[in-house]
């Protein structure tokens, strides 16, 4: 829950308003459309299309209301890029050391090959 503390108050307020608007689009307004269709004030096909559009709009609004503050928080993490750069530098150094060891092993194997060739040639 430490990430919740790091969110800005404005992000929390926008999130609450966005979720409330999403719920209104996905619950209250479709309910009103269903009432109008039941009372024969709206065409059922038109009502169904409106309800689908309201559900889609509410879902998209709610999704982005929940995701954007999390993405904002992830972008604000301090030291994230520095940590990755440090790990990458350490990885490169390790790879260089391994290549040097492989070069040494290659030289040793060449020496062994040369010794074996001399021994076979006698």
C-alpha cells in the first residue's frame, strides 16, 4: 500500500470523480434509459444502442481513471533509470571479464594443442 501514499491528492480526487462519472454512465443512465423504454417513451432498438454506448463510455472512462494515476506514479519513481543504468554497467563489466577469461582459456587450449602436436610429431 506504499504506492497509495505516493499518489498526489489531485490524482486521488480526479480518480474519485472519474469513477463516479463511470458509475453514472454504466449504472444510472442505463437505468433511466430502461425506464424510458419500459414507459414506451423510447424505441427499444434506440435504447439498446444508447445503453451499449453508455456502457462502453463508462468502461473506458473508468479504465483510464484507474490506470493513469498508476502510470503517473510509475513515471515518477526516482532512481529507477539510474538503477537500471547501474545494473547495465555491472552487466557489461561482467561480460567483459568473461570475455577476457575466454581469451585466456583460448590461449591455454592453443598451447595444449601445440604441445600435443609436438608430442605426436616425434
